[in-house]
C-alpha cells in the first residue's frame, strides 16, 4: 500500500508539472507578444509624432503599458563632442533644468551614473547606497532614488544614448526581466530617435512646401446599377480638368424608334453590369500602372457589397498625373441592384509633399553615399525625376570672381550630347542673353516660353546659340541668401509642360540641393588639401609628430626611420609631465602597459647625458602652455650618436583636449661642422 501511495504521489506531482507547462508557455508567449506590440507602436510613433519632443512623450506613454516609467528620462550621447544631454524627463522630484540642463561633458571619462552606462555599453542597476557614493565623489546634488536602472540606446552598434527608469520608494522595484524588456526595445527606440532627428534636418524645407499640402473640397459621386455616374460634384473639374457635364451620364440626343432603346453616354465604372453601350470607362482615366489593382479591389467590394478605400493616380485632361483618394460604399437598391455612393478627395499635394520629402532625404543622404561631385549630380537628377520631368536638365555653378557660369551636369535632347557645355562669360551682363544669367541677376525663379524668349532676344538684339525650348524653368541655388548657381529644366515639345506648381516644386528642393553641392565641394576640397598636406608631411626630411593628452603619438612621420634608424611602429609615445605636482619619473614608472614600456618611448633613444634636460624642458612647456626648442643627442639604432633639434607647441582646448605638436630636425652635419671649426 505504501508503495502505491508513493507512486500515486509521484504521479500527482508529475501531472502538476505537466499541467504547468502550458501556463509557462502561455506566459512566455504573452511576454513575447507584449514586446512585439511595443516594438510596433514605437516604430509607428515616428510617423505619428510631429517632432522629437512629441516622439519622446509617445515613447514614454508606450513604455508605460509594459513597465513603470513614473520616473524616467532619455539621455542622448554625441560621440564626436563626447557630451551627454537630457532632452526628455518625467520625474516625481527633480527637474533637469534645475541642475543647469544636466549636460555631461567628457562623457567617455565621466563617472556619473549615465556616463557609466554609456561606457559599459550594457544595462546597469544602482541601489541607493551606490548612488550616494557616486554623488559624494562627484560633488553632485539631487534626489537619491532607492533603485536606478539604465539601458544603452544603440544604432548599428554605436551607443547614441541611455534610457533610465528609477524608483524613489522600492529598492527592488525593477528586476532582470525589466532590464531585459528595456533592452529588447532599446534598439527600436534608438532607431526611432535617429530617424526623427534625420527628418528634422529637412523640416525647414517641408515648411516651404506647405502650400502644396493645403486641403481642397471633396467630390461626392453616385453610380447607378449600370455603372454610370449619375451625380458628381462640380469640384471634380478642379481635380481632373473634366467638367461635371462631361462625366455625368445622360440620354443620347439621337431619337430611336422605341423609347426603350434610349442609350446613356458619359463615364461609367466597369465593375457594374451595363446594358447600354455608349460612354467612356472611368478606368481609362486611371494611371496604367494602377488600373488593374484598382478595378480588382472595387470589383471585390461590389461582390461583397462592402465599403472600400483606395489611393491611386488619375490622368488629368491636360495629361498630367494626379493623386486622388477614393472612398466608397456598395449597397443594394430597392430593386436588388448594386449601386455605389462615394467620395473623391484630392490628395495630390500631400502625396507630392511626401515624394518631395523623400527626395530631400535622398539628396541629403547622397552627400554621404556618393564618392564625388559627378556622382552627387547624378543622384540629384535621379531623385528629381521622381517629382518633375527632368529629361532636359542642367546644373550651372556661378564663379563670382570670373563672373562666369559653368555646367558640371547637363542632360539634353538636342545640345551637348558628346561635348561638355561651354562656360558662359560676363554672365551678370544683361546683354549676355542667358536665361541662367537672368536668374542669377534677379535671384528669382524664371518660367519663360519660347515665344516670350524670342521676343526678348529680338527686342534687345541678343544672340542665342542653343536650341530654344518651348518652355524653360530655372531656379536659383542659394546658401544663406548667396547664389551659388542655377538649376533648370526645359521641354522642347509642349509650351505648357511646366507651370507655377513646378516652380514651387523646384523651389522646395533648391536650398537642399545647394547645400548638398556646397557640402560635397567643401569635403572634396578638404580631402584634396589633406591628401596634399599628408603627402608633404610624409615626404619631408624632418620628423613631424603629434602627441595626445595620454602622451601617445597620434602622428609620427615616416622620416623618423631615416634619422633614427627606428620605424614609426617602434615608438608609442613620450614621457611628458603635464601636471606640476606629479614628478615625471614617477609618472613614467607607473606605466604598466606593455606598449608603454620604456623601450617604446622616444625618450629611450635620447642620449643619457641629455635625457633629464629634454624631459624638464618639454614638461615645463606642457605645464605652462609655452613654445619650446631644444638641441640634444640621440642614439641611433646602429649605436651612433646623432644631433637633432626639436621644437614644439603645446595646446589645450575643450574639443581636442591637450597635446603637443612639433618637429624634430636633423642638425648633425651642422653640429659636426661646428665641432670641426672649434677644433681648428
């Protein structure tokens, strides 16, 4: 009996464990679902939040559904300036602005709580006792919480900030699962912040384009059981160019023998069964790329007798493509036949604004992704082609010193297919006859048709060397109100190909294009300058060196081998006493890094009789931020003594820290000659 009871007990225990498995799996699945939902909401917040401040607030609200964020802040880290800032905080006791904005300088060397998370690169917990110790050490003040949890924010492996939660009441308020949860969503939060920051860069251009995003009146329509438009708002003409009378079906004016043979003409939808044979299919006016899927979706709605919502493109009466949004409801009338009631909304400006924003972003990003100016011009042309016909397009850059304009990028149906466009001289002279010159002189966009241009040329007795286009549109490229060039499109076939709307489009992107070109020109010039400087430094006979605040060589020219016999990689740094109260010998003796052993220091080859003098002169110079110069002997790799002359200048600033830059010259021949003369 006892055995049976024991087995029974084991079975019960086993059964209870088995029953617990689904609950465990369920909890695990719920946890994963919670994280996925949070990630989705954070990703969506980028599109919803109008600015960064609103994004931070939205992130805070989203996180509040999965973790206690009563006391919460986001800190951002700028690696280049090594600074931490605090753009968002929600706290029961403290406000960041009460403590000077809470900016942390030299974050990579900071011992603050946030700085520790940045430097550790992983989630960090702090309890009250630890926080008090840190505050005392750093002489900080503020409310001390019972528990503090910080998680790094990363984008492509780089830490861009820290996200922190804390509790003033419970030392065990957060656990490892909370840290794991924050870590699971941290990358998405970091990505959302970075994306919103990038979008803010082009915010000013978006404002300039606000006129293209204004609302227009909606169009209400009715379609009968045969698919004909029986009613449509007059506002349709503003959107499509077609009048209400052209669209709405009406009886044919041809009188048939029988009244039943009267036929309707007008527009109809293919999705409904038609008995009469006249009229134009609405689908014919839908953009060819959208026709098939739009027809399919509406047919499905008709079949299910349901509502639908579609965004697609129409071909206007003037041949232009136009975005509309269609909402409709399919219903059965009293006779059991299906009809449609709906609304058309002009969304072209919004869609076009979205396209322009994408173009602005592409152009801004092209500065980093292209290798040179030619590639940048190609990227600009490709991006612009998405929002305007740029089949005939050029960029002209103005040289104020020579009063000329040259064309680094020129694509045209007729002119300069194989040869580059010539540089235009005396461009500021009205007699030059140049349309680009006119844009430069006025600083305003110019839309001009062939007839007007020929009249202007005839009136002022000007000459024209290019094929005159039917319509020409150019806008100035400006940086801080200074004109750097012209961007233009033209068409050789249709005088109405461009209008005021296209002026707004080019104006909306012109500043970003000018900025991208100027930035790439500056970077290319700087790169060329650096390459020339590097070539000069690498090939000069003297030793050029730079030492950072840690006494390590940040640069040492290859000429060190010719003078000392040692290669650049044989040296790691120098012995420099930056602080007066620390003895240089003690500082050197504290180096336990193998790379910083005495054999890797430049001072190791200074002649023993000169070492102390050189060390003192350089250290005093570093302490007093004063220029120094000293002659001394070195012992070359081959064991020979060699005279050199060293001069250097210490520096100390907030951006680069401290260091020394200098030059070491070979003066052995001079010293040897002096010695010979002295003996003689």
